C-alpha cells in the first residue's frame, strides 16, 4: 500500500509542474455574483478575458482581473524564455466555491431580529496552453 501512496504523490507533483493556476480566498462577495463574471471569461483566450474583465462594470471583475494577471505570472515563472503569445494561453477552468458566512443580526419591527448572512467565496483559475510547449518553441 505504501508504494501506491508514494507513486500517486509523485504523479501529483509532476502534474503540478504543468498546471498553472491562481487562487483567491475569502473574497467578500457572494458566490452568485462572482460566478456571473466567471462565466463571462471561462474558456476564453487570456487577452480576450483581460479585455472583458477590464471593461466590465461589475465589482467582481476587478478582482478576477488581478487573479488572471497572477495566474499569467505563475505561468511565466514556470516557463522562462517562452513568449506568452506563442503559448496561446486560455482559461481552462475557473470555479467559484462558497466560503464562510458572517452571520449578523438586523433589528426588525415588533422586537424581532432578522439574520443577515454576509457571504464570501473562493475562486480558482487554471490556465492551459492551446499548443504543446517543446524545446523547439523556445527558440
């Protein structure tokens, strides 16, 4: 059993070297609002997604814009010497998970109290290349 566990850890480590992602945690925006913006850029090329996010009026688009820039920087760190335009990067996956909720009380008429749930979310963005990167592409 021990070998299987060790082998899967090595496979996962090798996968992480070819996966380019960025994660944003505890964003104080409801997951529903963030998913609307995430759906706009899913499976788009990086340049097109940056343009969409830059010109979107939604508050969540500014946060996703910075997250996409971070994922691009992570890609650049793992692929030194390769031009981003040659790689044809695109957003392979983007998903929004709900995070913790802050529960607050708001006063209501006749001595009652209403519960207010201030929601937050986690966003994970994964980039991929449309072309295979080899040593030939580096030159």
